[in-house]
């Protein structure tokens, strides 16, 4: 099966979601693929100072302006998208990702493992680690940024049938890109890590993001790794059916060989 | 706390355990450390043709000649050792590792995840993934070779309090050494992978082993990696108490941040 997948390395401007949506609309215009993954908090930026700022950029998962834009883009470009956004639901705010399909369906994942100050304003995700169908029924597992350090996250997605792990990120630590190679290898899944770039300052908080968005194959190989600067979309072709074969040797299926009764 | 740990890269001769024990005795003579890890199946070799061959080199975990030798060495050199051996117990044969302490205590781990033809002669380990005290009470988690590909193995050991994962190996695939960096990082533990070297042929079976035994630190860094040939013991000093600190950021404890209710 031929499946065109992409990673979009993007630099949002903090607290101006309207502008970021305009830029994303232009940036993605005319790019056809089966699946494109964008960074965590793609339309809002990351370095918030307080809960009030987060509330300002929070939006409804299905009726908000980001959902409306990406539903249009998905239909127009016949492409599934995964991107991070600030989700509001009643009085709670989540660091979420949406999978938007060409048929208009939207699936939501809420970040399970919050990083540092995120604990001040986001509610820990209660969606669970979920696998959803993207275009042509390919099974996509969703995780967000810091979820990478917990092997249970990617493992749970693989056990639920993920062929591709879509991984929006705003990475500041130096390790994730290497770790995702092992997430691929130990689960025999593809991973698409879309990381943002740039430096963001807000009052006394500032962070630099590491870029190096990447696509990995089921043997833990780098299919493509971008640099650490420059906004860019990279699209390539993979065969997601490879991820259905869990045999690392003729007699070792890495999921069937598990012995959960011996694990904590 | 200063703790001298070592990895012993060794090439056994297949099916001649007496000779291998003699050579190990000479090889380890006068080397004092707190903990030295040796390869999987250190005294027997690996490439068996059939169950009868395996039975010939199988021995009792506590009364066999390997246990007797290493109990003597442990006392003499005031060193804990971890090494792989073929364990017989009633009519079952296991691919096991023993931790032998200077006080004469021996702890046993039986390989949980069997690789390829090992499934023909070994019983899958029923000891569970265990953590035992080595010299000075440092907590050692034991795993053997192919256990590396299952993140649950190292995770279970970390959750049980392992500060150091002792990992005897007979590696033939190209990935383990990189994966162990991530095992260290995601669990904030030290790992000592002692791999064998050399080429082994037996009838129509033959395998080459990759060497590159290594010691990794709690941030996933390589403290030392040996080459892919040459028998060698490398000893260095680490502080196992570092592994008690599970904070990857001031607000992210990688074990406490887990959300087991959401994992499969």
C-alpha cells in the first residue's frame, strides 16, 4: 500500500492564533498527501505565563476556528491532518491533538503526560491513548511531545493496532528524536514527529525548540530528519502495511512474545 | 557513593565449559571491583544444535561447577558477579543468569523472552524480572540479551527499584546497544551490557556476535563502549545513588508521572 505522509515543521507566533491559522492555510496550500502531522500547540504557541493566557487561545475541539479551518483543508487537499491545539471543554483546558479526516470526521487525543509548567494550566489527558482511522483507514496512534519518554504510551498505541504514530511536539530536551527510533523498533510502527522550531519568550519564561522533525520506519531507521531551523513540509511515501508484521525474526513476534503476567 | 563496575567481553569455546571456567578464572584474577557483568551463556557457548547438547552443559544454579567457581572468585576478589549459564532444574532447562555475591549468596534470573532457536530447548523463564542486592546492597536488576527489545523488562526492573541493570548478552542483531541508551534514559538507571564476541559454528548453524559491550548512565549517555573484537574487562566508577533520582525536570518524576490506568 502506498501512503504519502508528511511532517510540517512550523514556528507559530505566540498568542496570535488567527495569524497562525492564516499562515498554516497558505503553508499547506496545494500540498497533497494522505497524512500530514503538525506540531503540538500549532496555532497558539507554547510559552504561556498563566492560565488566563491559555484560556484566551483555547477552543472547542469540533466547532472552534482551528477545527473549521482544518476540516476545510482536509476536504480540499484530500489529506488527513494531525495537529496540536489548546482544547477547552466546560471549565477544563487540555493540551490536545486533533486528527482531521477528508470526510470531516475529527478525533481527539488529550496529552497524557504533562511537562513542567503545563501542569499549571492543563488538565491531564483523560481521553486515553487512542488509535483512530485516518484517510484510507490507516490506523493512527496519537501521542503528544513528552509522552515519548514513557514507553507505555507508544506500546499501548501499538497494542491497539497503530500502524503510524503521529507525534506533534514542542521539544526542548535533547533526547526525543533518538528515543523515537527505539519506539519504532520496539513496536514495529512508523512514527511521524512534527516538532516546532524557534525561540519563544514571554515575561521571564523562554524556551528554544529543537526542530529535527522526523519520520522513522519499523526497524528504527530514520526515513527523514529535518534540520533544527526553517519552516518546512516534507512528504514521502511509506507502506503502512509493513507495520502489521510484528516479526523481528521468523520466530519472534514482538507483541505475541510479550509476557504481561511478569510485568509491572 | 563510589561503586566500581565492570563489563567483561568474552569468547567462550562452545561445549567446553571446563576450559571456559579455567580461562575465566585466569581472566578475572586480581581484578577487584564491586560488580562485574559477563555475557549470556558465558561458560557453555551459544550455538547449540539440539536439546542433547544443551543438557550436556546444563548445571545446578547453586551446586554446579560454575556456581562453585564464582562463589570462590566473589569471595577472593570481594566482587559481585553476574553471568549467564545453562540452568537445569529437574527436567527443565533455562537460559539463566546468576548474581553471585562476596558473602556467597547466589540469586537467579531465568530469561523471560527467548530468542529464535532458544525456544527449541529452553523453558521460558518463570523467575519473573527480579531485583537483588549486590555488594554493599546496591540494587541490581537482571535481564538477559533479547529481553532488551521489550521495554516492559527494564521498566519492571526500574519499578522494582533497580539502580543498575546487569545485562548479559549474546547479541547478533544490530540494535541493542542503541536501545539500551533509551532503556537507561526512560528509567534513569545504569545499564551494564556484557556481550560476547566471535563467530560460532555448529553443523549448519552459525552466528557472529557483535561485542560492543557497554556501560550507560542515567541520562542515556554512553559511559563506555568496547569494540567488536577482543576479550576485555573494563572497570570504571559510577554512583548508583544517581539512579534514585527519577526527576527528568524539577516537576517530572518519570516513574511518578506514569499513568498505568491508561496503559495496556
